[in-house]
C-alpha cells in the first residue's frame, strides 16, 4: 500500500491541557467552549457552514503515545480491540468529535462540547446531518451494556492512557 499524507488545515484551541483532565467524548464536555482556527488558504471552504448546528471534526491524536491494538476502554474493565473503541492510541491516530457550532468569525469557528486537547492539529470538518448520520436500530456492541449513569460519571474524568 502507498502511504497517505495528511496535512493539518488548522488548529483546535480548548481549555484542556492534559489528557487526564480532558472529558472523554463531546457528550461529557457539554458547554465547554473552544475555537477552531482554519488556515487562511482554506477559509473559503467554510462558506455555508453557519447553517449547521453541529460539525464533525477530524483531528490528529498528536500526543496519543504508542499504538495499542488492545485497550481497556474507560467504560469497561475488559480489554477490547482498539477498533471497537474510540481510544487514541491507534495505528492511524485520527480523532473524531461531534461539536456544536456556535458561530463563525471569518476563519475562526466558535464551538462547544469540546473534548479535544488544546493546540490539536485539525485534519477536516464535515457538517452533521440527522438525515445521514442517525441510524434507527443501530447496535453499539459492548457499549450497549454500559448504563448511562456510569458512562456520565466515567466520561467526565478524562483519559488515563
């Protein structure tokens, strides 16, 4: 296979400076504000984004550490395959978060529900669409067995590695 080269198109700013104190998943970062600063060369690509309430943000887990194919997820004590989790120590360290788009000011997006470390490289932005992104009857594997109270309690504690 040929290598794929990705170049950041911007940077994500947040109040989160350490993984241990960063909420796990946007659902556990409700109301936490941040900004996304897109490089000037890509500003034109932000046209029409204001009409969306949420955006998918793809970013580099640039401080994730060594790859682990088996990880202990934050909601479970059983080691799981990394591809059955959203753990950052992946062969291709790409993160995905669904953020609330508050407003756009030129090439700066003001967002909320930020669960991303400060100064994280931005790879891409895609609009959220309930028409395309919601699936009725979707199964969530081992996550279906985790109760909501445990998920909320553990999700706010941050990533331990």
